[in-house]
């Protein structure tokens, strides 16, 4: 039974295109968030929290830029109506 379902499952799974996935930890290591020289758990937690906040603000700015560009593109394509 499984041998009969496998080609069908492969056909269904093969037709789905994967979405772009953002690699959060790769981006955070580029920003230097993986380098922490804090002494004590409290300071290490503070460092991680500030790094997460910085990443979230950076990601939000990226999403707003994409949204603005999409709106501008649709405005240009409609012929400045």
C-alpha cells in the first residue's frame, strides 16, 4: 500500500515551491550577537535581550522597506492615477 502512495506523495510535495526562509541565527551572528563576554548570568541575559531587540528592530525596518517598495511599484504600474 505504501509503495502505491509514494509516487502520489512525491508528486504533491514536488509541486509545492518552498518559501524563502530567513536564517535568524545566521543574521544575529553577522551582527555579533554570538560573542558575549559578560560575567554573570544577569549580564549575559541582558546582552541576549539587547541583541534580540536589535535584531527585531532591524527585521522590522527590512519589512517596512519591502512594503514601501511594493507600494511604490504598484503605484508606478498603475500609471500615476
